[in-house]
C-alpha cells in the first residue's frame, strides 16, 4: 500500500529557523497530499512567538524548553527527552529541520534514534572550522551526516555535500527560504515610529549575538561603533538587542546613554526587514541577515572571522571584517567617507534565492515520496 498523505513534522525553536520554516509550512498547507505537524522546541521564547504570530502559523506542540542562560547541554538534553514523546505519538514519514542550531541537531538526532527520515533545509553550508561559528559548524555537519534529503540553498552548498560523499539523488538546490520570507514583508513607503526617529540621518542597523563574539569581541565591536557615532554627527545607530542577557549587559555597558544610538527590543520581522530596506548600511554577525541584505542592495559588514555564506562576499555586498576594534572602526568609516566603496557594495543581486525556495522544497518532497511509492507498488 502506498502513502496516501505524507505526514511531515517540522521541528524548530529559534527566531531564524521560524522565519525560514514558516514559508515552507504555508506552502505545505496548500496541498492535500501533505499533513504538516508543527513542533516548536521553544529554544527561544519571545523572539520565536513574535515570528509565529506574524506568519499566523498554528503550532501543534511546544516543548517550551527555554531557560535563562541555558547551556548547550541543557538544550540538547531537554529536546531529546521531550521530542521522543511527540515522535512516538505522531510517527511522521519525514522530519524537517533547518540550518545549524542546537534545536536542529537535537531534533535530527531524536529522529535518527527513531529511524524517522530527516530532511535538512539549508543543508551544505560550511566553514570547515569546527569552532567558527560555534557550535553551528558542528550542528550543520552533524545533521548532514544523518539526513536523508538535503535542500541546499545554492550550488556551492550542493558541491560541499557532494565532496562529502552525499548521494547526488538526495540533494536538491532550492534557494534559501529567507528570500521567500523577505518577499512577504517588504512594503514601499513603510513607516513606523522607529523609522521616523532614523529619518534625516545616515542610519545604520546593528545586530550581534554570536556565542563566539560574547564578551571581549563584542566589547571591541561596540567601542568601534560608539567612536563612529561620536565622530559623525549625521549617523544614527538602531540596535534591536537580542534577548540573550549576556548580549544585553555588554550593549548597556558600552552603548547606552548615547543620544544617536537607540537600543530597542527585537523588532517584529516586518519592521526589521523594512528597517533593513531603509538603512544606509548593516553591521551584523547574523547568518540570516547575510542572506536577506543582498536583495535590498545594502552593504553589510559581517563582524565575524568566517562565513558559511561566501556567495554574498563574492557578489560584493558582504564583507567579512572580524571583530578587532580598529578594523571594524576603519571599515565603517570607509563606507561613510568613500562613495566609490559604498557604491561597490550597494548591489541588489541575491545569490541566495529568488523567493520560490519553499515551492521547490515542497515539490521535491512530493516527487520523492510519490516516486518511491510507485517503485514500491511496481
Ligand atoms: C541561538 C542559536 C544560534 C542562532 C541564534 C539566533 C544555538 C546554540 N544557537 O543562539 O545558532 O544564530 O539562536 O538568534 O542553537 N532568550 C530569551 N528569549 C528569547 C530568546 C533567547 O530570553 O526569545 C535568552 C535566554 O536567556 C537564553 C539566551 O537568550 O538562554 C540564549 O539563547 P540560545 O538559544 O541559547 O542562544 P542564541 O544566542 O539565541
Ligand atoms: N530579525 C528580526 N528582528 C530583529 C533582528 C533580526 O526579525 O530585531 C530577523 C532577521 O531579518 C533575520 C533573522 O532575524 O531573518 C536573523 O536571526 P538571528 O540574527 O537571530 O540569527 P542567525 O540568522 O544568525 O542564526
């Protein structure tokens, strides 16, 4: 007997996973041939629910594991324990995870232990430096080790998977669903109070949260940014601070009390994308923002030593600038004072996708399951 309806469980738990999985869930819900179950691990709480509300996606399970200052061990342990019950009840045909978080790793491991096939969205990204970014490089390699279907966003990601010996028939190049999300949020002439505050200035959007940047690297970055604001009276910084208390302490210590720096709560995705679209440039250590900014033609200085997303660097929109204070200061100053350098980085070309990645992912799943069914029936 073949499959009548494929049951797919999507498991995710952080803000960026939600932003990139919701377009796939919405796409799956358009077909009768898939029954989609949504399980949140709750690795994030407020930042996750903000996204779920915005996309109006209904949740079937919330493992609600988040703790203040949680450790990698506690996240992994809680997910393994709690997801087991869900998998036993649901018995899905496929479990979908996204990217490289500890949620993705733990959920894939739980599926592997229960012999449930795993689909990895955003597969094949690599730095091949196990500690940079940490622990994400391990997570993504570990998920790819046990995945059955790979949704590689780009040809470069596909090549990484092929070099590692993954079967060619299991890899689909789809584009990145971050670009799908972006196509749902950007509005011409978008306005909010925060954008009113930014108007009339060269406004720089800042985000920072990476574990390997916590502490001294983040202090160096923030000192460089403060120096820029003191030197350029037409520059304003908008910084929606990640909920991580360690990030908040450092941001308060160095960036609070400066008139042209505004520290705000994490922005809703529609506000954030439209702030990106209206910014002068973006400073970040985020992964997802590197995929989104090229669509908007905004220069991005990436405050990390490595990137698993080299395509944007090749197109010239992203530049890896590390975390040394002098270098970060100089690179921002260069974009503020050198029009040619600014123009060179302001290209609206996105190597990560065209806004149709979710459609390709769902089509690939349908083709794969129904092809296998036909083979079984034959
Ligand atoms: C996690 C991912 C990282 C991803 C990032 C996206 C891991 C190991 N890290 O890092 O890959 O880039 O999410 O943002 O999977 N907190 C809240 N409310 C929230 C979210 C977080 O209070 O809604 C606080 C909690 O105190 C929590 C802390 O932030 O303990 C850190 O969260 P955690 O998920 O462990 O790490 P992130 O740095 O967010
Ligand atoms: N983002 C958001 N509000 C904010 C900051 C970021 O909605 O205040 C979005 C951003 O557009 C991107 C994603 O969050 O889609 C990036 O998440 P984050 O930087 O936390 O994680 P990473 O991508 O580095 O894993």
